[in-house]
C-alpha cells in the first residue's frame, strides 16, 4: 500500500505541474477519460478539464500553484495549495484587471487504475474576488 500512496501523490503533483506549465498533453496520461469533477458549475471529463485549464492559463498566464500540504490514504489524495498569479486575460465575463491574486484551495482527488478519476475543490473564492476588485 505505501508504494500506491506514493504513486498517487506523485500523480497529483504531476497534475498541478501540468496546469502550472499549461501542458495539456500530460493530462492525457494522468486524467481518466471519464474524470468526474465534483466542483459546482464544472463539467466532468478530460476535455472539459483541458478547456478549463486553457481558460485559466489565458486569464492568469503567470499562474503558480504551490502544494503546501499533501496527505494520501488508500485511493484518496488531499491537497492544500496556494495559488498566485496576475489577472491578464478575461475570466468568464470579467475583463482582465491586471491585479495580482494570492489565495488558497483545498482539493481532494480519487485515483483509480493509476489515473485521476474524481476531484473535489473548495477554494477561497472570497479572497480571489476581493483581490480582483469585483
């Protein structure tokens, strides 16, 4: 079991690195086709995830996400991360503000067959919105 836990942690770290780098091809190798995103207003599936990453990277081209805590047990990996970046592109209906953001999020992943299969997230959206001036 410990080697599976280590592998699961590595997989989640690869996910964050792929998003930070905008490396969508890596997601093909680490995210299941039928990936379930349990975040409200997000579509499930690998392609919707890639579309979200593309939009996020367009809004925050200098996005950096630092995993500050990572804990795994069985097929679950929990992460607390810090996100920083500059709002230089549109984010949904919001035009670029040029503002810097620095907020945190808690995320939980379920791994199945060596692939990320399921995701939940609670982000500090109040801080993000305040920093964007909305």
